């Protein structure tokens, strides 16, 4: 989800769209000091620079806006999140941009990956943000903070910092920048684009995500687009097949962002810029103009999608949860290889191949997925 928001901004900047509008958009974007190093003794220092600029892209199922205010019930129903409690990270992607000018790579991390968490213990990686946020919100209320919107904003920052620490510990990659989009932002961006074309090789349904698609080509937007990228039930490989959907959707969306129909349409550009202003969270040091210059491959759509190697998608945690098991060493070797160093590529020995390896045939150039 966040890749779409970030690449939309980069596409606007890198293609010369209204320099003044860029500065206005950059100034209006919400920032979070997520990369500040905590002074607690149990938190490891960030890994050293490894030859790539690494951006953590996060999609969250938050039910508040950028100011910490609750979304209206009508919006939650559209997003199909009105019955959900807590907050999870539905999408986790590390965007690696080699400093030697190599091709950028977007690396997905399955939401159920079982990892070590800050403070000790293990948990699914998608719960790290929410658990840290809840703990900090309780602390803030206990300290006397009564402004609920402020509690939401401050505790979000605590959740983001815990997530960054967890990702760095798992991958041994130093996160240089952070970008986040919530479900409502994803909805707004797809609406601004006028829909994104996707293809399914089989009909599928899932009442939890709201997915109800026939086989073949579809142009999805808003709630339908969310259903497409969030479905994981009734798919052969669960979360890994959902990642395939996210990756193919993002590839199609990037093509749409870069098309003349969007970049030469003042109305669409204005709507897209407004959607980004209302939904994208960045770290304060993330200068989009400088980044667009470094990541020229993104502006042309030349970005590859990968998934970390996993051991099994059918693991069980000690308390009985369904988890994705990974070997941290294999994950670290794989990701290091994508910065131009040795290692990387393919699945871990004896493990499950990355999701991008399972793309099916295409219709009219759009890759079909299960």
C-alpha cells in the first residue's frame, strides 16, 4: 500500500510536475520521528550502512486520521474494518535502492512472520506496532494525558519505533527512511487514480476481506482494491499469495501513475496530491526530491518485487497461533544480496520460494494471480 503512495509522489516529482506543488505537498505531509534512537539499554543500535538506501514501507489498518481523530463509521464500513480491534501492519516492505545505481528492489515481509521483539519474547511481526502502541497509550493516560487525539498520535510514534527496531534486528539492515499509509489513504489514492487493472486466474471469494471476484480482468478502486490486496483466505498459500496480489497490484498501479492519462490530467494530479497529503507519514529527514533523483528507476517503473525466504507458512507458535517461520540468517543473506553483495536470490534451502515466483499467465499484459 505504502509503495503506491511513495511512488506516486516520486513519479510526480521525477516527471517534472509543478515544482511549487511538490514543495507544498512535502510541507503538508505528516512526519513522525520514528528513526530516533531510543536511550533504553535493551535496544540494539542500528546496523551499519550496507551499500543501499533502505526505506521501510508500512501499511496499517489504523482507524484514525492523521490528526489522531476516529474515522467516521461510514468510512470504516467502506474499509471493512469497523469490527476490528487494535492495530496491525497489513503490509511491510523494505525498498532497497543500491547506492551504486543498481535496480531498486521492493522486499515483502509476510505479516505472520514470527520474530524476536524489543523487550524480549517473540510475536507475529504484524502485531509489533499495535502492542507497543497500546502499551504507550496506557502509559500516557496513566501519566494524566486526557487529549485522546494526542494519545493516539504519540502512541503511534512508539509503535513505529518498535516496528523499525524489530525489522532492523530481523534483517540486519539499517532503515534509512520510513513511509506509512493507512487503509483510508490507500482507498483515497486508488480513487484518485481512477482504478487499477488486475487479473485473476480463478474466481475467488472471502467474506473477511470482502473479496468477490470472477476470473479475468478487473479494474478495482476504493473498497474493491482493498479487498483485492487484503485477501488471504481461500488462497492456496495464504499470506504469500496475498503478497503476490500486493506486488502485482503495485506494478499495475505504478504503470497507471506514470501514464499520460494521470500525469497530464490536472484534476487527477490535484486529487492524487490531496490523497497523499491526507494519508502519507514520513520521517522528518525524508526529502522526496533528493530521493527521486537517487531512485530514477522508480520513476520509470523499473523496480523488482521480491519476498523474504521462509521455512514454512504453516508453523505454530508455542501458544498455538498460525505463523510463518523464517531463518533470520537466510533472510539477512538474501537481503544483503540485493544491495550488490554476495548471497540472496531464490528461496532458503528447503524452504518456500518467494511469492513473486508464483505469477501465472497474463491477459493483455496484466499478470494473473490466484
